[in-house]
């Protein structure tokens, strides 16, 4: 049996929508399907404005631009995240202030944020790891008290909630990913959710290469020109056509993935310690974006990865702490983030994809159990 780590979601009617793009003869952004995707996301997430982008990276870079960050400003974020969470802000020349994560959720540790705030702090970026919400009550309060921008990296979190409220609604800005590894995908793609009403118009200008094209489209000016900094962040109609059919089935997709996630948990909990399995706080619902286990050491993880691979199963580790990345050339070597380090060394993600068969999950779990029996 061969089990990949991921199979990109295809529901079946994506080809029909792509055919309509050829029929409509419009391939760049801001067409029928781009508009539909925005409307679907605004309704689903209850954000004030959903702007479709060609990647989540684009959305993060737009967020950094919208916050008017300058060299010398500081932004607090976890080190345990994907590189673009940080690179989007490093491009603005700001100082990244790294915060440790919680052992249970692998999210930014809200109890450690306030001690990191200085007079130069401008924003806090939170990452909802594996679709499990950060403590948004406490973090939102901190941002309000210190007048800081709150940005949610919700790349993995479509359909997830915190106290009944969809993630992506809490920050001034939030970003989503539709990369092929995500629950809902179009190969590459993303969205910027704008909740701060003062940013809505400028977000559209930044997305349109810094031009006031929206004013031209609205008939407010007879021609459009360069009015602000920006770039080509727009999602194409081809991406949006593929994506729109999937966006209309988010709940169905997440429910089917959740059945697989729950089955993993049921089987693994029979022989693994609860602390080595995902922990979901009672006030959160997630979308079964991933299933991971924590191992005792890097050595043990490497051995298990190799054993599973020999048995036709692809399981993978996850983030290397960004503060120790070669890019920083040792700048943060003395920074101690013990939980981040431990999680990075111990975590192993198991195969999980839409319509994964029960027999495949049983096979993965069986191989893991045999591995531990042989130790």
C-alpha cells in the first residue's frame, strides 16, 4: 500500500468553471469568478472585505503595507511558522520580535506577548496552527490596550472558530491560503480579509499595483494612475474559477476530513499518551487540516519517518524555527524559545486528505504501533 502525505482536493466540477473562463474570454482578475469568490468569503467569514490574491504570501505582504510599517518598527510573532509569515514583514525592514508558543496548541503564547512590547511595537501577528485558534480574547485585549494592529495568519484555518466566531474576523486583517496542501485549494491562491474599515479602499489600491483603478471602475475618475505603493497581487480568473466550486463546499470538505481526523485520534489514543496527540481547547473548533503526533526526540522521529517510508507511507516533520534560519546569520542564536525548539524537534505530521479511506488510516496506525513495539 502506498499512502501520500497529501492529495490536492478535486471535487469534480472545477473543469466546468474553467470552461466558462474560456467562454467569457477573460483570464485576468476582477472577473465573474473573482467577484464570486470574494462574495462567498465575505458571507462565510463575515469579514468586511475579502480580496482575492494569487497567494497567501501576497495577502501577508499587503497586510504589512497596510499597517504602514517602517524600518525600526517592531512586529511580534511566533518563530514556529512558515517563512512568509515573517518575510512579508521583513521586506518592510521591521524588526521581528519572536515569541514562544504554547505546548498544547502550538500557537503563540499569549502570556508572553506583553513582556515583548516596546514603544516601537506596531503589530502582533498570530498564526492559527493546524486550524486551532489562538486565545483571541486575550490577544485582542492586548492589541486594544497598546493600540497595536492585529493580524491573523489563518492560512490553515478556513472554517475554524473561536467561541463560535469564524477565524479571520478578529484581526484588523487576516490572511487565507488556497495552496494545494490546504483543505480548499486552487494550486496557488490566497485572500486578504479586511475588517478594519479604514483599510478597505487602500487595500484595493495596493492590490491593483498602487493605482486608483477602483475609482476608474466606479466612474469616479476618467483615467487611473499610480497613487500609492503596491504590487500585482491579484488572483486570476483561472484560479478563481477553480476555487469557487470548492468554496461552496467548505463545510462538506471539512466534515469529511474531520471524520478521518477523529478516526486517527481514536486508534492512536489506544496506545499513545494523550499529550503526544493534538489538543483542542473546548472553545475552539478546527477543520482537520492536519493530524500530528509528538515524538520523544529528533532521533526517534527520523527513525519513524524512515520506517513509515519503507512501508509506503509519507509522513513529514514541520517548521524549523525561523529565528534560527540561515537568513538571520546567527542574529537570534542566543534567543531561548524552549517550547518552539521542542515542538520543532518532536512533531510529525501524518497523511491526511479528503476522502482518505479508513483502511489507509488503519494501515498508518498499525505501522506506527508496530514501530513502537519493536523499540
